[in-house]
C-alpha cells in the first residue's frame, strides 16, 4: 500500500535541482531503488516514499539541507499541467489559489492530509497539512511546497512580495537564512501550522493571463479528471486515505471514518465486505505498510512512529511490528543499515 504518490515530472524536477547543486542523479536513483523507466512518462504516478528517499539522498550527497527550498523556487506554472493552466487563466489570485488547492490530487496526494485555503476578512491562509514529527529529510517536503506556492503566486500575478507571513511547524533549522532569502516577509518557525498568509485584499489581484472562456474549459477538464480518479477508487482505498489523515495519537473508529466519507457506518461495512475487505484489517494494513515506509525512509524514532500510527504506547507498536515482520523495530533497522 502506498502512503501517497507524486508525478514522475515532480521527481525529475527534484533530480534536476539536485544535479545543479552537485548531486549524482544516477547514484540517487540507484540508492533509492527507483527504476529510471518509471520516470519516462511525466504523468506516471510514483510512490511518495521514493520522493522521501531521493530527498534524503540529495541532502546527504550535497550537504545542502535547503534542496526543498530550491526545488520550490524552480517551480513553473506548466509543472502543474491542466491545474496550472486553469490557475493561470483565472480572473484573480484568489481564484487561482482555490484552483490549485481543489485539484492538487491531480499532481500528487498523501494520506496524511490535504491542503486548505481559508479566507478571512483581513487575511487568507494557504496551509499545507502537518507531517510532524519532523527530521532533516521530511522538512524538505514542507520546504518544497511552501517555496513553490510563494514562487507560483509571483509567476501568476507578476507581483513580488504578496506573501505577508510564512508559518512553519518545525523549529528554526540551520538553513533558516535560505527561507529569508526566498521570502521577503515575517517567517515564524515552531508555528502551529505550515502556511503562507496573504492579505485578503490581495486575492483580488488580477492575473495578466486571465481568460474566462478558456478558464471555464480548463476547469471542466480538471473536474472530469478528478471525477475519473474518484470513480476508479475502491472503498478500500477511500478508507485508507481517510485513515491516513486521522492516525495521529489515536485510532479512529469506523463511525468516524464513515462520517468523513459521508455515509452511515453500516453502509461502509457493507461496501467493504462486497470488496472482500473489513475495516479493522485495513487499519492493521495501513499501520504495517506506513510503519515499514517510515522505518526504511526516515530517521523517526520508534516512539514517533508509534504516535503517528495511533498506538497507545511504543510497546504496543513494537509488539505489532514483530508480528508483521518477525523482527523487533531495532532488529529491522540494524538489518537495513547492513545493506
């Protein structure tokens, strides 16, 4: 089971940026165990764990912890495909940001959550979901998203400095000056969210490429593509996606998940049974697969992984992990380090 995915195009963007700062792309791919053939089609969906491995490898190879920021600053509107074109032809910045958030799953998704655009009377908050707890290799994901959003706001409007404030969940890193160079505004580390804040009045900033007729066609195309993704999704996958956003220090009940999906719990049980699945087995499957991914692709402690997967104690996680793999988490990591 994947914890999420991104496009081959985005992976290639990361590789190009890594090469610019001295990385060996072939070695990065080999170390990440990613077949280059998977990157031949820009639209191919690639497991998110490969992005994590490549980011980690690029930082290690180059000694550049700011690679995520550089990735975002190199973003282009065309990188988002139909979503980018729809945003570019919107009437104003507010409509463009709404388009980017609404259709973000066309370019990638993570079971940890979805981005949000919250419009208030004086300020507007464009927020990226939490992927806490953080380490040197998950921070680069947040770096990439926030810096890309800032860059895109400039490309879409032709105006600099529309971002009024940047809020970042993790504590101030050693490369904080790179953030200050990327954003000419107040930057707060150790914040309760990952977000860019705009003055709401600036959402009315007109876009130079606005085109109502073309925008309408592009939005219909994005909607059709999104519906296509939704229709092809099984109830099993729908449950797994919701679970990924709720497994933080607790295990959600089937009633809570069903509420998120907009249906009674008995209907969800029936749908899962028709697909040959069951709710509790999906909880266990997600915990197992995400635990394996975290163990292989991050430096998170066992306690942090335990919390992320909703276990009551680290001991409960360690017992479950041994049941899944036949090894304790410590034995599993030692075996990985010898490879």
